[in-house]
């Protein structure tokens, strides 16, 4: 494993399906000084805005392997199309046997030339296909010019479809069809034309449900990756916003885009992100969570190493700091990396409100984080081993409340915590109209009944309720899950070893966080290692006119984001 600029670079392995002859050929090519041809081959990759609208032209990133590809293709045979239409249709009928939604629309052009349009029902816009493809085709050929036409001329002169590409192999035809395009094949042509129509209707842009704000934009990502990319383009109107497409999954061919701002993102980090995405070999990707688990640094850590968001303004802000984003077709959640732990305690609204209010809110979040992680464990440790740490009156009250309880404090806490987690999960999974009522009423009824029955004490109910409320103050759901999971081992350490066990738990968590990396960036960057200019935006949020530089953990090339003299000084207003 090679390390460059703090980034762990994974060595490329030869795919298992690579034949020995290919390996020998690659070795011979290396000895001759030429570029190696060992799989997976890396074809020319388009970047920038032009890459967003372009379709497959048959260059696969990995031949002979199932890795992610910068272009669709590479799974079917590299068989070139025949000039005879019947031979091509026979191969397609065999491949799509049993697919009832595939349509073979046979056409007879002028001069008796046969053609066929192949597409999946529901994945193309039929009205647009009829107006801009079928109607022009019926008048495109004339008897005296039939022999002069070729696929490129047909696509360029006779088809008004906005995007028409020429494909030459059978697997390119198959990939174009399964990606939602219509493919035109004409008798006598050894190539086909891939026609891209308007996407079918998708969910309208709406306010994100998981990241609601009082002040800020109300638009959120949708399941359409093209719409999501356009939302980012509206926030970042620059050609330096690069988008690299990949198609991941042997059967799903899910479109994935690596997005970053050229000149701000660290090049070794972007290279590592490309390498990890290209190395994915999986049958299908249905959500960005698949990618998150396959390319993160420490998959066994409970702490998240990606931030996911369905807000375009949040993703745009992270890109402006030098990070990259991964958009996945079929999900409204974008992945952002590299990340630090402090990032999960910051909300997008922190940068829209006055910094005085944000100062108070962030301090409240850190206090709530401490309560959510340690309060039950501290209560168990103190009531079990360290009663002398509490005032006498409080000890007497707790002892009176626990006098009739048959269980030790750890069993009480486990009963209430597990019940609370079950109610929270039930409230999420039930229909929205019923879920909130069940979670609230269930907590009230069960808590009161448990106290009256003498199963748990009233102080324990208060502790668990405070812990649950405090955990809701963490802005990022995946970070809140990590805190909820760690609460249970902390409770066990407090029950077994008292406050000494809590000290051991804190040391273990701290050491683990110091060792953790997100694409080579230390997880506690800014605090450990200490960076004076970045600490001011960790625990509190300074005013915008003081945040002159981007965090050095992400942006190494262009760190300055504004002029230093941006503090408001209205003329005639004393400072």
C-alpha cells in the first residue's frame, strides 16, 4: 500500500478473470516501454460539463472484470453488429427472451429498406420518440440517395432527436436499451443509432424531510441524477465543477457521478476516490449506502466516514471547501467526503443564522452529545459504586425511589433504553399519521406503568428521557446512530468498573477517533492534529468575515475564499 500526501493508495490487483495470455501481453508491453494493457484498461474519461450529457460510445473501463465503468458496456460479448438486420434482431431476441416490456418496432423506410426500433416500454418518452424519430425516418430515405447514407449521416441529418449516437457492437446496443434509450437498426448498416429521449416523469423537487431548516433553501435532491446534477449546477455556476460518470453493478448498471471542483479538491484524494469506485465489483447498486460501505476507510468502525445529504446547498458548500461528492441515480442522498467528526455536529442552518445564535446552539449540541453518550453510564456508576459523590439529600431520594425495585441499575437502564429504542423504531416504520402518536403515547404509558409497577425507578425514567432528547440534537442521523450504539458498552463498563470503566471507555473512543481516517484526512482534524485557524469553526461558528481561508485538511491548492478586509465598516458608523 503506497501513501501519498497522507492518502492511502490501494494497489491495483489483476482481475481474476484475466487470462494468462493477456497477462503475458501486458508484461511484454511493459518491457517495451509502452503503456501496459493489463485489465482493467482505463479508457479516456470525459470530465466537465460535457461529460454530463454524453452517452455510451462503447469504451469500457474494465474488460474481463466486473468493476465499475466510466462507460456502460463490457459485460456482453464484444461482437460487432452485422449488416443483416435479421441477424442482429435474432441476437437481441435471444438476449431479451422473457422480457415482456421490450418492444421491437419494425419499420419500412423508403426504397423498401427495413429498420427496427428497440426500446423498453416506460423508459422512453413515446410521444417525443414518435415525433422526432419515427416520423422523420419515414421520409429520410430517397431512392437515389439510399446508398449514400451511413449511420452518422442518418443521425446527423435526418433525426432531430437532441442526442443520437452511433454504436457498433452488440453489448453497446444492449447497454443503451437497458439504460432507457431507443436503438434504431437499419438493414445494410453494420452500426446502430442510440436515441436519447426525455426522461420519464419523476418525483418533483420538494423540501428535504431529513434536513429541515427554519432559514435556508427549501429544495432537495430527487431520485433522478440528472436533476440532482442540475441543482448543483445552479448553485455552482463554473466550468471547474467536474462530473465523472461511472456505471456500477453488473445487472443494475447504476449511474454514479464523482463530483468535485477542479483547483479546490486535493488531487491525490480525487485519484483515490476514482480508484476505489473503479474497483467495485458487485451485481447491483440500489442506493448510495452500497457505495459507502464498499469504499470507506474503516468499514468496522461505528463512526460514519461519509456525510450524506439531500440538500444541494449543503453539498455545494462542502465542494467549496475542497471535498468531493458522489451522486447515485435512484436516491436523493449524496455522499460527501473526506469528513471529520466535527462536521456531523454542524447543520447547514448554522451558516445562515447570526453567529451569536449559532454560538449558543453549538455549545448546546456538545453538551447534549455528552449527555447522550455518558449520562446513563454515569448514573449507573455513581448509584452502584460512588454514592459518596452525590449530595446527601439526592442520595436519600434516589435510594427511596429504588427501594422497591427488584433489579440493579444496569438492568433498569437496559430495560428502559431498549424500550425507548423500540418505540423510536416503531414510530419511524409506522405510517406517519400513526407513528408519532404511538411513540409519544407509548413512552408516556409504558414509563408511568413501569414506575407504578415497581419495575423501574422514576429517576431512571428521567435519565433515559433526557438521554433520548439529547440524542435528537445531533444534526446527522448516522452520527446519532453511532452515539446510540456506543451508549450500551459505556453502560456496561460503568456497571462493571464504575467511573474507572468510563475512563477506559473514553480513552478507547478517543484513541479510535484519532486513528480513524476519511480518505487520508484525520477524523479529528483541526483539533488532533491541532490547527489553530480551523479550531474557531469547530466548537463555535465565527462570523463570515473571519472565515477567510478554507480548511487546510481538504484544500491545499487554493485556500483563500475571500478578502481579509470584509468586516462591515459603514461610513460614519463608529466601531
